[in-house]
C-alpha cells in the first residue's frame, strides 16, 4: 500500500473526529478542539491504533469516543483493502490558532516511512504555502 493511501485513511478518521459529528462511531456531539484549548499545552493527540488520547486532558465522553474510533479505524482500513498491521503509527494532533481549527496527521508504515501532514479548517484541508516562485502549493509533509 502506498504511503499516501495510508495517510488518507488516517486523515479521514481524524477529520471525522475533528468535525464533532462522529457518524463513524454513532456519537454526535464531540468538541475535540474545545477540549484541546482547555488542555495544558493547548492540544490533544489521539492514537487511533490504541484508541487512546496520548496528549492533553480529555473529558470522559471524548475518551470514550476515541476508544470507539479504534474500531472505526480498523473498519475503514478493511473497506479500503488495507490491513491495520500496515500501520506502525496512526496519530492525529488537534489544536486551534487565531484563524482556524488545525490538526496534523502522523503516519508511519511498517516499512518505516513516516510523515506528518498539516490540515486546517472543517473539513480538514491541506495547509497552503507560497513556494519560491510565488505559487500557492500544499505545505510539504514533514518526514
């Protein structure tokens, strides 16, 4: 499986959590960004492979929702024809800035390739930057 396809799967699950409307899990009221603002450090990081929050102080409701996303992640992988075993890491970090809701998706495949990609807004879209020639391009993923 290509690394970009693995990243797309994690993005879709993170975008669902960030939207606050968890159709994938049947929980319809979540505010991961509000809880991130109230957390020390101003962010919440979710590990979709474990179904846990690994950074921040989530409410019990959000903790339960994140646990349900572990199974939803596995289900989405199955529908895409990917085994969860192809992921060594599948995380999303949520925070807000003065303009947007933001999240990063960090993916590591079993081959060791790792990337962190930043998204903004709801739904999450790649952050854009101006390149050396003055063109608007997607911000490159970090290795």
